[in-house]
């Protein structure tokens, strides 16, 4: 803090009337207490927020492109720059002195014309060339030639920039106007490529999306002459449907007419699309919360494409199935195929290492994984115990700390009274070398025990010089990805269960306790197979996935034993309390990302399942938002109301 800021605060306090209390607020009060103190308290708290390292999703800030407006001063700036370039001469390239030259083996893009630039960019994309300098030069040269490059060639350059993963927001801003003017010249493949480029780099332009949606309707609509373009020709690429739908979902653009045209084209080209493409289209409609209208023959055809598909397509498709606005009877065939294929994939997936509980990390005793465990915390003082002086500790050096005493005359009277005892010489314990060695060991032990005291866990801080654990970024990436896919499958099972409860005319909020509708045997088997995999990859789940998985685990626990097909004896239900405990502790760790609805859903699932976690209870009292307080009061008041009702019933029966 600067001296001027402190001086102003002090002056405001001195300007008060005599005898008034001077109160410091804000940064000054924080400076008086000390930032390091607050930081130590935060780092020692068991509820500190920890981000997920090496997440598998791209986190790019969205760049909003404003609608183009005429600039009356642009012509004057152009005249000024053109006059300066004429003074330099025709063959003057001042940027060559400051920008490094082109990469060896490739021509310099700054000296190319429009057609050569497009050819070099396409060739570099085909060979997988990666050079930030090269692609920056390509982007800058495209800015210069944007008025003379055709719309199809602009799509080729954008596709090359996507392959190189080089983001140039200013180029995308400038090209949006050019593409809007020439959108009617784009083919369907080029249309999908342009939309995918803007979605990949997270750049949104309202005018561009309107132009692309209108071009989609023109190409795929019923009155379009190009509606049969999939049957032959150079534009015969049905995968462009999935690419375009995925781009609309990534940019969260809801064009009713364009989505309706995509829906009809997907149903028509279902036989030529793979299940991965169908899954991307269904997931896009689910994320946009738009219904997907298709006959039963489409779902039967999609069910035949399920066997042999990858988990990256199966799990998102299962999650999107209950969100498409289709009746459960229509989805019965593809539902059974997805559940069976996902269950088989989960059985072949090895379970990872389970996360360390909070108590183990902080050195506290926590309840076991069983139901209804009660914590047995050790009682520690609120402050550290005062250390004893060195004189009361074990003797170190006999010569320094214990000088020889004067001999005492042992008279008969003193001996009879018991006031004189035999004195044991200190040197009789060992030699001088042994004493020195013992003192050295004691000093090392004392230095090891000198640590700051943690008032939260009521024990000294852990040693900061502890060795680092082995860490693999690729393994962490794969773990988070695996956890997200398993959570998608469980979210799909939970969504199908909720849809069945609504179709039965029941309320979903009160469908857990008591359980209104159990899971089917196939879905219960999927949950049992997913539980050990989920525990090992729990760190890759989001807040919404954690609350949904907790609800599914609670429904599976309350469903009871299931009968597997081919056998008459019911299979015992496995103990999912360890999985529920991992979900609850991960939810406490990420509680700042939860909405009020997800928090209530999580607490309700935990109470219905019967798992009690001390950290969840502590977070409910101290960390959860105040808007969840009415639900907690109602839950705590429910047993009291039941007891009062029982008392009234007993009095009436007695009378």
C-alpha cells in the first residue's frame, strides 16, 4: 500500500471529533492484520478450493465480434499509410528487418499472391507443419488479400489455421464481414468448415451466424435445389452435418429453421452416417435443448450401429437420449443397446487409484466407509503447549550443566531422619563420547520438531520439505477424461429414470424416499460396473455430474437386489457407500462451483442413501449458501413434526 493511501486514511480518522473511536476498514485494516496470516489460515483450511490440473477441455475466452459499422475516418488513415509507403519506394519491405524470415524449406508467405497463399496453406496443413511464425505470416498476408480471395479459399485458410491451432481473433473479426457478403457462394462443406473454425476459436458474431443459418436453410431446406447434394458430386460429405450441428452447439446459437433443416437431413442420411456422427448430432440438439423429431425406424437403425462403437460416442449419446423430447417407449431399443454396450466397456476398464480422504491428508481420524460412521477426533488444545526449559529436559553435557556438588557430611541424625540419600554420579551413566552423541541426537530431533502450529487441525504444520510425488500429465488427462465419460453414462441412466418417473405421473422431488420407481436390471448392472471406475477418476467430474451421480447411486442403493437375465436367483446389491463418500468429499472440495439446485440434490441423495459424512455436514453449516438454509431447516424439522403427529395420535387413541 502506498503512503498516500495510508495518509488519507489517517487524515480521515484525525478529522473526527475528539474522543471518537478511530475505526480502520478495508485495505488498511487488512494490512494491520497481515496478508500472510490470512493466507496461512486459508492454506491450512481443509475446504480450500483446488482446481483440476490438466483438464481435457479447452478454456478459451469468448471473443464477441461486433457488427460492422462505417468508419468515416478510415479513408484518411488509408491515405496516410499509402503516402508513407510511396515515399519508401516500391521495393521497400520494412517489416523484414524486424520479423524473422520464413521457415527453412517453406516460402515466405509475406511475398505471396492470393492463389499461391492458399496453395501453400493447404500444403502445410496436409504435411502437419507446426510453426507459430509461419502461420502468423499466413494470417497477416490473408488480412492483406482478403478482398480478392474467394469465400471458398477463405474457408481453406481457416481450416488450415484450425489444424495448426493458431488463433488470430483480429483476422476472424475482419473475415466475418467478407464471409457475410459472400455466404451465398459457399458450399455445404465450406459452410461447415467456417462454422467449425469460429467455434474452435470461440469467436461469436451474430451477423455471421445468421448468414450461416440462412445458407444452411437454402442448402438443406425442402425448397432448395441443392437438397439432393448428398447423392453425388464433390460436396457429398454427410459428416458435415455433424460438424455444423456441433459448431452451433459450441457457440450456443439456436436458429429454429436451420436446426429443423439439420434434423430432417440427419434423418434422411442416417444410413450413411456412422454412430459417432449420429452421437454428435444428438448431443448438439441436447445441449441446445431442442427436440429431435425422428420416426421409430431412425432409432432402430441407430441401435444397429451401436455395437463396436467407442465409449467416447456411447456415453454422451446415453446422456443425451432423455433430453431429446422423445418418449421412452420410442427409445427402448436404442436404450437397451447403449446400456449393454456401455456395461461391457466398463467391465474392461481397470479401476484407478482412489483419492485420499480429507482426514488422511490432514492427519485426522475420519469415519470409515461403512454406513453411519461416527468421527472419533482426538482432542487437541486450541493453542500450543508452552515448551519446557532445557534445564528440565534430559541432561546434555555433564561438565556444563551439572557441576560437582560439595560433599555432605552424613551424620547419624540426618541419616536416621531420612534427609540424606545416596547420590548417583551423572558420569556413571556413560562416557563423555556417549553423552555428546546423545546431545547431538537430541538437537537434531529438536530442530525437526520446530514447526509452525496449525490452529485448524490442532497440530504442527507438515514438513514443507517433503519429497514430491510422481506426476504424469498424460495419465491425469486420461483419468479426467475417463471420469467424465463414466459420469455421462450415469447421468444418462439418471435422466432415463427421471423421465420414467414423470411419465408415471409422480413428482421427481419426492421420488427418492420412499423410492417410487427402481432401476431396471440392466441399468442397475451398469451402475455396479461403473462404481469402481468412478472412484478412481472422481477428480474429473463437474459439479452437475457429481450431483447426478450421487442421485443415481442413491436410486441403485434403494432399488435392492436385482435378478439378472438367465438366472432366477437375485444378485446381492454391492456396497456403494465408498463411492458415495468419494462423491460427497469431491463435492465439498468443489462446492463453490455448485448451484443451489445441485447442492439440494446432493444432500437429498446422501440422506436417502444413509451415508453420513462429517465434512459434508461441516460444509452445510459453514460453507453452503444461505439460500439452502430453508431446505436444511425443513429436513431437521421433519422428525419433530413426525414425533408431534405420533403424540397427537396417541392422545386421540387414549381418549
